[in-house]
C-alpha cells in the first residue's frame, strides 16, 4: 500500500508531549502512514516550543505556518486560512489534533471542511465553565472529529452519552503520562536551579486567562503565594502570558517566590518530579502531578480533569487557601494518588491500534 501522510498538528507547547506519545508508537504499528509534524505557530520561541522538540525526540516541523498573536477569532481564522493553503498543496490522509487551543480547533475545522478525517487526541474532557475558551474549543473539536481518543473511561463514557458513535470513541489513556514515564529518568538527571534541593520546595505555574488577565484576581493569587512562601520555598517558571500581565497590571511577584524563566520539557519535569508540591492552573500539570503522586493545589474553581481530583492527589484551592493547603501537605495531611486505569504508558500504542483498525475497515 502506498504510504501517505499523517499530519500531527501542534500549536502550543502542551500539545508536544501528547503528540510525542503517538509519534513514538507509530513505527511499531506498521501503519501505511508517514507522520509529519505541522506547527501552526502559537508558541514559536525556543523556550516555549523549539527547545522541547529535541528533548521529546521529535523532529523539526516539516510544515510551519507561523500564525501567532491576535484575538481568539483572529488566531482561529488565520490558522484556518493557512492550513487550507498548506493542505491544498500537500494533502494528508489523516489529521491528528491534540488538546483544546485555538490552533487545534482551527485544524479540526479546516480539515473537515476539506473532507479530511480528524482524530482528536484528548477527547471528552468537559469543564463547568461554558464560556471558557478552551471549553468551547474542546466541545467543537469533539463535534467534528472522526476519531475521539479519550484519556480515561469517564471521558469516553461522556462522549457516548453525548451521542457519539461507539466505533469512533476509544479510551486510550493519557498521552502526557506516556511521555512522562519515557522521559522521567533523564528528567531526574537534570540539575535543579541553584539553591533548590529535592523535596525542599514547591513549584508554581500560572497562565490561564481567568487567573492572570484580571488585575484583582491575579493580585489575590499573588497574595496567596506570598502567604505560603514562608512555609516552603516556591519556584515559579513564569509563563510569557503571566509575565506580560504582571507588567500590564503593575503587579510584582512576591519577594519570597523565586522567579525562573520558562523551562524546556526535561528541566521542568525534573523540577516537578523532585518538588514537595505544585500549585498550578495547568491541566497538563494536574495530570503530571497525579502520575508522580505529587500533591497538587489546583488554583481554579473547577477542572475539566476531575479524574485527578478523584485520584486524591489534586485539590481545588482558592487563593486565600493556598497557605493552608501548603501546611496540610507539610503536615502529611494529603492522600497518596490512587492509580488511574490506562495511565500506564500505553496510550500511544492504543491510539495507533485504533487508527490501524479504522484503516483496515
């Protein structure tokens, strides 16, 4: 059979570890498809994209659209136009989109408009905020995708309850965990930033619009971190979005919180794996901390990943409760994470197997 192309669409940094799981599983599956990494451009600089490729064992993108900046509508529209042009010249057999960013939505819509089948990696996640941009994106992608790869059984069941055909839905496991397990030995060997010792610090990450775009809400979070920092040293690799909002709001990181630049994948995973806890609004970090059995203070009113709450290692924490949650962790008043079925490093192989089944039929 003639080999054709399978385009794996990456827009933002969190897409890369998920796509890496599938990329590394494809050779063993023997599919008549050649994987091609396509970068829409949302994250372009080395710290947020380029440095991660080599550490994840991914090649440089064969197709790079360079679409960056603008509103949600602008990013989605410009990415769709660029993809339409790219796929007119180089039409793939299948398209895989990961996650819920604007570039992922644009790829799913553009592909289906062109008659291309789409697989959604990380399908079926649902939050409790219908106005959240990522929630809108993930629901829209699931509505048009041809295959729906869910990270857990509950997400797959949710898709079936929404009316999706059973043949399209597969609970494959968590692709982020595949990459974490594959990378953990190398990550533990990366040096920690000077002054940090294993188990002697906490990690902070913040980037979501609901937390950093409003000055008042961001200030409450900073006050919560300031109250917690005397209890445990905190290291914060500051996301470019959060850094820009700090400047725009005239806010400052509390002096007791150590500011770090954005870190490449292995460096961040090594920082996380040796921490005492993490305080984050990142869905991916919620998943990674659960896999690491690391106490996670989820700094959001709700989450589209309730499985991490149910596992016990993650709790929803309000800004004024950060210091109390840190005290609870340090006192040992935090449960061990219960294992989550299918979070075993086999998600990539299951995705490839499902795709192989579809190609055979």
